[in-house]
C-alpha cells in the first residue's frame, strides 16, 4: 500500500468533509489516522486500511483552531464518495505502471518474480499452503453447522469492483470507552495468543474470531505451514504502518499554533 494511495483516499475524504461544512479546502483542515493492516482473521494476507477520521473540520478563527462537526454522510453520498476514491486510485495505479487499462478490461502488471516472499504471499491470499508436502492445498479447517442467523450488514457500506468501504462506526468525543475500544481494534496484532493452540499431533490450531459463512471455526496447520503464514504478513523494511493526516500530522500548522 503506497503512501500516494493513502494520500489519495484521505484527500477525497477531507474534501468531502470540508464541503459538508460549506467551506473550501483553503479555509479548513481535517484530521485522520490511518493504519495499514496486512492480515485477515485467519492469519491470511489481506491488506486493507482502517482510518479513524475526525467527523468535522478545524477552522482558524483569530489564531485559534475551532472544531466544527459535520453531518454523517447519507448512503447516496457515501456511494458517490466511494466511486470517486475508486476512480482516483485506478488512475494513480495506471500512472505508476501497476495497472494496465485497455478498452474492455484492466489488469495488473507482472509482479517481481525474484521476491522470495511472493509465493508465500500468493498462497496466503488464497488460504493455501506455499511450501512442503501439501503445497498448493488449502489449509485444513474445522467446521460446525453454518449459522443462518448472520448479523445484519451496517447501513453505511459500499462494495464495487473489488473495493469495499465501511463507514458505520461513529463515536462522540465524550464516549471514551467506545473510542478506546475502536482504537484497540484498529491497532490489534494479527493473532491473539488466546486463539492459538497446539493439538495432540503437534499441529497449530487457530480459532477464528468469527465463524465463516461455511461454518469454519478453526484452521489447522503444521508448524512449518504456520511459519509460512507469519512470514507472508511481515511488511517490508522501513514501512510505516501508521499514517497521520491533516491537523493530526506532527508538522500540521494549526497544531503548531495551538502548542506555541
């Protein structure tokens, strides 16, 4: 996940919030913290973003930054915002050479075949085993009877072209416990120790946080297969997984003024 991609996403969201407040980009600032998560609930490689966004804008009033809350987006506004994000990300990926767009289709360019992590990452994305006697096979799973009582989807969400956007969680500044729970959730590690055990055969058994649609509750891997999963989740050197935007950035002008 490149820095420019995250900047594109934040810029679109920031522009939306400032317009919601009836202002221009030069008249107000927003703030957000974005965390790059590389894992899914089954310790699989699943790169996605969690952004904690201020639901309002800061405006400089007589040398003091004053916060103005804005209304939550409607579903129609969220879908329009989502479409704009997709368009700009696709344009960025094409410009950087990661994506080739033709008249009737788009496809990714060839990955770096010399990377030792590539087969591990590709297998992890598809819940398969990369190396060893069971290479190419899916990891073993333990299942129960699939539940028909699935929780209802949050109202503010959108899915299109392989992208998804969820914006259903919103807490007030005075809801400190809820905010702490949200921050703990988006900064959580890939695997919780209490969900990880060894069975009598010596295999690693990982309990899923939530049961899959097909009833899968656990996945079972040999120690070597488990190490392959962990290796695929390791980010490249010097990659910052937490990014700060707008007034929350260390060098933000409004933040500097407030602390002077």
